[in-house]
C-alpha cells in the first residue's frame, strides 16, 4: 500500500523546531564563549588589582627589611588571599625566591613562570601552568622609599576556579534560555496547527496535484465560475466568467459591487440563499445564473456562482413567446369571426338577407381597412400580422388599441416582433385591474432618421423611482418568471445602437420608447 505523503504542516513543524533549537543552542554557545572570555578578563584584572594593592602595602616594605621576611609576609599574604578570593599570592625576591605561597612547602623555592618586565618596574600578565595548575596571573614590582624595585608580587586565579564560576554562569544562561526555547517551541506548535488547518493535512505533492487539477478543470469548463468570499470580494474567476461578464484582469480581490454588474446579479451573488437557473441580462448577453453558499467544516467560506450563456436560446424563446402571443390573438380573432358568421347565418334564417349582407359587408370592410392600415404603417408582414392580432386581443380584453405613424427600419423582423410584441403585452398587463379608461397607443416612427417604437397606456403609470429601476427589475425572472420581456427589448435596442426611454404618456400611464438607430438608405 502506498504511504501517504508527510503533511506539509508536520514537515514545517520539524523544520521549525530544529531551527529554534539550533538557534537557542547557538545563542547559548555564543553567550558561554562571551562569559568565558569575560571571566578570564575579569580574573586577570582582579589579579592585577590585588597584586598592586599588596605591592603598595607598607607592611610588605617593612617585612622585606627583615632577615626572614616570610615570617611576616606569609600570614599577611594568606589573609589577603582569603579576603580577595584569589588562589595564590606569591611575594618573591628579585631572584624569584618565594617568600610566600599557599603551600608553605614551596616557600624558599624558585617561582615558576615568567615575570616579564616586572623586575624593570613594569607590570606583566599571562596564563601559565604553575604548581597549582593553569592560572591567570599578574606580576607587579615592589618599590622601596627611593623608588627602586626590591621585590615582586604575583597574584593568580586558577583556570579551574574560573571554570567553576563559568559553569555557574552557563547554568544561569541556560536557565534564562529555557523560557525563550519554550516560547519559541510554543509559537512553532501554534503555527503548525494553523498551517495544518490551512492545508487540511495534505503533503506538498497532494497540494501540487490539487492545484494542477483545479487549474486545469477551472479553465476547461464551459460554464463561468466565480468564488466570492464572505466579505463580498472575488477570490476566484475562470476565463469563461471573464468573457461573459467582461471582467477586468485585476478582478480578483475586488468587491462584487465595484465591477459594474447588474444589481440583480450582484444580489444573487451575495445572497445567503441558494438560487438556481435565474435569468439575468449582462450587457448584450442573457445569462442563466446559479449561486449557492460554500461551506467547509460547518463554516461559511463565501459563495459559488455559475454562469451559462443563453443569449441565443433566450432570443428564440422570446420570439416563440411573441409568436405564441400572436397565435392567441389570432385565436381570439377567429372566435370573433365565428360569432359574426353565426350572426350572418342567423339573419338569413330569420328572413333578413339584406341585413345579413349589409352586416357582413361592413365587417369585411372594417377588417380590410385595419389590415391595410397595418400593412401600410409597417413594411414587415410579421409585425403587421402581430398588430392585427393584438387589435383583436385588445377588443377581447376590453382595451382600445390604436396604431399611429409608420415605421421604416433596417431591423430584422424578428427583432421588431420582439420589441412591439413585448411592449404591447406589457401595456396590456398594466391595465389589468385598472378601473379607468383602458387605452393603449402604438406610435411608429421617430425623429429624423431614427426609427422608433413608442407604446403608451392609460394605466397607473410608474413613479420616478420605479421608472429609474424598471429595467433593473426586468433583469431577473426569479419571482414569477416575469420581466424577461423588457430585458429582451432593452437587449434588442442595445444591439442596434439604440436606447429605451421610459416616461409618462399623454394617456396618463407609462410610456416606453425604443429607438433602434438611424435608417440606412440605399
């Protein structure tokens, strides 16, 4: 069975523990070295100070004038050695014959070691191994009243004594270093725990493979993907999402609200609730958007938003809806025609043929006039048929529909059907439940060479705030599947370089004007 790679957090823990321990040991070694150097320097200085004090003592000068100076100098030297905590004080003649020594058996013997320029009046220090072992020693001259050198004083501190003191210092340094080591190890452990949570206990190879797979999948999928953190900042975006939303290169790390997206789309991305297959308009595209909160180990890590381009499908759906509306209108017209035919037949049955002929002729003339009017106003047969059908539907719903002006536009019939059909349906819906006059007016044509379609109604109209946001509301279909019509109209207008203007009509209700760009004449 293949062994699982060692987690990165554990590797970092071992590495950091090693670094901390080595660092503390290195600092401890440097501190011990400095303590050893300082101890030797301090021992040399103390030896020199004690030696100078003994050499300047009047008791020493007086004792040197005696026949046997040792009788007085030995007790004096031992007393001073005990008080100053040095290891030896040797007072000697210029020929290096000892007058004093910690071991009385060495009195009278020759001093072992160098004396440097002390006989000439100087001071001399050195590390030397004498009868008591290696020591840091100082040698100074003893002068008489005339200033002549008459004897020498050597004071020393053995290296073993220095080592004993150094050992105590190193122990103190080690005790002081222990908290530093413990704090360092605690910090390393806490950092390792955090790293383990962040990497989910994975090894470096696992993380590398996961990143490679993630990157490959992210850029290969045909859906746009956005990952948004709990603060509303974009943390991940793939190529398809950049294309669909026309996002800048520096989108990662920016707030969703600052990307210029539709408010409905921003709301869906930031919603704490999951949303599926909602329809939004982004630029010239119709997008199907799904969003869901992203959680890990019970905590929120943001939201995942997926995007699919349904522009073409939605255009076809819009055309189908317009055609379906036309079918409903023709069905209503057929119902009305059937009623008139029954009327004509009934007139014949009751013996009123002249009345039947007059009634049928009048109805045919009215229908033909309406058809001629529509065909003359609109050059596109599909739009003419749509308006004829909408007229019948309006009569069925008790609405007075009028068509004024004419339209000459280099715009595909499918786009005109989308614009006119959706605006008229929107006007009809605005009159549902309205108790006042029920009128809808379609005005074809615009100023100059700018073809336009204007649809007005006598409904309740729109407030200033509603007029400013009605297209935004049209960007979403999540409530009742409504609002797609205005979104499609807006999309057609933009595609042809036009605009949608919203205002108040002379009929008292809302007015929608769609400018479709200038006419291109041959």
